[in-house]
C-alpha cells in the first residue's frame, strides 16, 4: 500500500513539473521574442525565474497542484486564475522594465495558451491516474447520528472514494478493527472521544489511513502553542481571538483594501445600482441587522437581489431556484456583485475583509439553540470572505461553518488573510458557492434523520 501511494504521489509531482516547465518555456519565449529585453543573458533567466516563482506561489495558494485530491474543475479554475494574475503582473513588470507601455497582445496570447495547455493536461493526467489507481475503498465508522448528509457529499467524489461499508461504533472495537483492516482507509464521523481514540491508535499502529471529522475542541487544540516548562509536554490554548497587534494590522489592511476595492469596482457597482432601480423601481440597497464581534449589531449593505416584498412571510435564507430572486439578482448573486457594497461596511469598521460571515440575529438564535458553541465565531469581526466562504457553500450547515470559522480564528495571520482574499477570486467562478438551501428549509440547519 505504501509503495502504491508513493507511485501515485510521484505521478502527481511529475504532472505538475511538466506544467511548470511549459509555463517557464512559453513565458521565456514571449519575453525573449516579443519584447526588447534590456537585460543580458543571465538577467533574462532571472526574470523567468521570478515569473515562475510568482506563478508557483499563486497556484499553490489556490491548491492547484493537488492533482490527486481536488476536482478537475477546481484545479482548472485555480490554474486559470493564477495564470491570469501572473500575466497581469508580468505585463506591469515589462512596462516598468522597458519604461514604456508595450503591447498587451503577446501576454494575452501567452495567458490563453497556458490556460488551454494546463486544462488539457490536467484532464489527461487525472484520467491516467484514475485509470491506474481506482477509487480508494473506504469504511465509515459513525457515532450517535447517521452520516447521511456527509455521505451524500462523499458520493459526489466517487472518482476518489468508494464507500464500501458503513459501521456504527456500537458494533464493538474488535469487529470494527477487523473490518478496517480489509480496506484502504477509514473515515471516523462524530464518534465519542474514547471510541475514536481507540480506533485512531489502532490505525496508527497498523499504518492505516484515517480521515477524522474534527470536533470543535480538536480545532481549538490543534492550533495551541507548545510549551516545555517541565519534562511533560504542555499545550497552551489562549482562547482569546486576535491579539491587539493583530487587530491593528488587520484594521490597517481592511482600510487600504476597501478603499482600493471601492475605486476599482465602482465601474461595476454604479451600473448595477442603475439596473436594479430600473427593473422594479424599488430600493437599490438591501439593509439588514447582523452580528459582528462580541455580538455587536450593525447594518449590513448589499445590492438588493430579491423582490421588494421577499420577506413578507418571514425571515428565511434563499433556497435553490428561489422565486423571490429577480433576474438581475440571480446574476449579481452568482458573481457575488451583490456583496461589493459591504466594502463600505469594512471602511466604517463594522466588518473586516476576511472573517466569519455575519448572521442575522433571528437566524443566529436558531442556530445557537441547536449549537450552543455557535457564538465562538464572534471572537473576531464579521467578514466579507473567509474560510467558510472559500471552502464551504451558501448552504453549508451551521456546525460546519462554525468549524471552518474556528479554523480561521485559531490560525489567523496576515499572510492567511492575503491567501483567503486570493482564493476568493476562484469561488467567483464556482456555482456551488452560491447554491441555496432546500425549498423545505428556512435556515441551513438540517434535521437529523
């Protein structure tokens, strides 16, 4: 099994190296033949190396090199966004290096050729890998609640995982360990801590791959600080949210990014406001009361995407194919243009660029009734984008949103905020990110079956 995994990893590395070599050669060709390089031979190699370093870091931050794990569509979009940003930065550098505006056409052709090549290569590479290595055969061990919703998500990745057996922990440790040994991996879903720890120890001893759905305490402890005060290991969980210096740096970045965002996006925001007004003569903006850090309330701004009387029958989240959404609203929700007005909330200090999405008080209280820990996400300011937006969807369950937001709070860094802002560019092209709740739901809570 170990040898097979190593071969699979080697194929992925080889496939990614081919992509990088092609990008380096194609950029080198454009730089050398389409622009009058002011550098000598070695200087040209430095320029190519800088371009490749930038493309590599961008693509890596988008998880574009995880050929063995991510969906093909995800990989293609990640590379396309990285290549496009790389092309824009390369053109800006070329103009500065040559001290004059150069033709953008060669860079535009370069970007198009690279995207076409990478997309085709990813499809070929994944097809070959899937042919050589069929889906991993797995067993799911669950606790008090059947993992129906979780299994529905896994079944959408049937090219990666083959769920062969589902066992309840009541079957007993002996039976579970016997069954685990027959598969290539085990998924532990919502197990009592004692039972889960016993299974993890067995998997570790026998080198069996284990996937664990984390509990809230797992996330808090995972990012704790290691202390060596005595010869007994200590983990320190500060549980304070962001430190004062982190909040100051984050606020400074929020001000700069929101001002730049408002200026850059104004050619999109102004026509959007005009179209909304012309469609039904209703208000352009939709205002709501939301919670932010320490449960403080504020008024959030959004471009109105629903009919004026959308909430006459009460508060509920948007559902799939919601009839309340206007034609213009569907487009601006799909492209996230409706949320651009929140840059003014950021500038005012009500929100941050990156942070947990703010909830309405009515919906927050419903979530907290089922999940008392839901208020943990209020240790930082609400944000326009964040872990739950990048890695989740509009209809992601509250407990999963909470876990994703806690991961962000516990892992916070200035560089992480930059990475999440870049990843947000990718989700603009993801249909799943705006998928509504089911028509029989009022919130993202799902009843246990």
